[in-house]
C-alpha cells in the first residue's frame, strides 16, 4: 500500500477528473451551445438585453423605478457577458486527452483494488489502515525468542489443519458409494440406463494441502455398455454432459452456492417419459437455482417459469437473431408446434394446454 503513495482526498478529485475527461465531446457541445445562445447567435441573450436597454433609454430619466431597473439590467448584462467569455474560454481549453484519461483510470484502478483488498471505502480509510500497519511493523520485536514462538504456533496450526483435512477426506470417502449410486439412478431416469459414474479419490501428501483439503478427485464416466469409464472431459458429449450435470446438481443443490445453471443439448437423444423426468428434475432444481435451458422438447419447455422463443430474421441483406418472451396463447401455440410441427391441430393445442396446466 505504501508504494501507491496515496493522498487524502485524491479519490474524489480523480473521479471528478475522470468524469470530465470521459465526457469531453458532450462538454464542448454544451459550452458551444451556451456561448451561441448568450453572445454569438443571431438573436443572442446579450443582444436582446441591449435592445431592452435601447428601448428604455429615452424614458428612464422620467421615472426613478425604470432608472433603477435599467441599472440592474446593465449589471446583469455585464455579468452575463463575463459568463459568456468564461464559457468560451472553457470551450477552447477543453480538449481530448486520452493519455491523461488512461493515467487517471489506472490510478483509480489502483485505489479501487487497494480498497477491495483492505475492505475500505475511501482513501482516508486506506491511509488509516496503512498507518496502523506501519505502526505494527515498526513495533514488532524480531527477537529469536518470538520467532521461535511463532514457529511453534505455525506447527500447531499445521497439525490442526492436517487433522481437519484428514477428517474431511474420510467424510468424502464415506459418502462416495451412495453419491455414485444416486447419480447413476438419476442418469437412468434421464435416458442413460447403461451409464457408469465413478469418483476416484487419492489422499495427497501433507505439503500438498490446499483450500480444498488433501483430497484429489477424478470424475469418471461412460454412457455406453462395454466402454470403460474415463474422465468426463474426455468422453462426455454435450447432451450427456448436460444430463450428468443435471443429475449431480440436483443432488447437491442445497449445498451449492452457484446461482445460475445453463443447460444446452440436454434433450439430445431423449423423448417421451424420459423427457418428462428431465423436466421434473429441472423444475425441482430451479427452486434453489436459476436455470436457463435451450430445448426443443415440449415436455421440458412446459416446466419453465418463463418461455423465450429465439428466431432469425432477414433485414437489409443481414440476418438478425432475435428473442421474444412467449405468454398466454403464444406459449400454447409454440409448445403445440413442438408437439406436431408447424401444422397445428385442435388435438395438439389441447395437448399443449394440458402439458402447461400439468406443470
């Protein structure tokens, strides 16, 4: 923090300068318009004030109130003339300065990073933290006795961490069989009856302790009978990966803090009852996560809280991809098209309403 050489109050000044540098063109346009209206236009404010003075020149000596008002008018004229000159000066001195904008932005980024790192809300607070840290560093007695004491504390903490990591490893191993079985059961429900899912664990050496403990995990998968399971990234297709993730996420939903899940191709190779089961699992999972699913199956589409239709449109020799939220009868029609194609029938519309109503 000391290397940054922070100064009290500089953040406000930098933010104000950044705001001005980022809006130079708009500032110049506004100043130009102001000068035009005040003094340079065909019928400027100053010209109109001069005309008012000329109209009153012959009568102001007849009435003391008119005389007083014309004096005030003259004072206003001089003040506005001065303001117009200053506006014009500001307009001439305002110019693009990308280099200075980069300097200010980089300096602000340094300030923001330090504030985030030290959980501070201002440069003044950072300076206070810096002073406290420097005071602590200055007051530290680096005697051999204290260093030895710190080493003992470190060794104790390392032993405690290793014990906790060992217990965590054992806890993970104790639930693996049940977890694997539950995943396989769900994979069967979503159309992969021959799937194999395994989790291999290996306890690492003490020096490999990290924020996840000492356990090294490998997730192995095979979708087809007669094929040995390999790492998921090497063997799972897009649709298989989506359904595998759906199965896993549905089991750990309560403990998973990931707010949004996106599923694409999850309907690859499934239909009928399997598609209904996939939709039910996704509906359950949506209670604790936001789900975004790209699908062509009505059994899955009908479970969504919101239904969006993505389509392409040709305009002016260009193709645009558009998105539209479907509501009410529009949604019924779209799900009916998923059921029977573009040729709609009373039966497909009734089936679509039944699907949506059963959700």
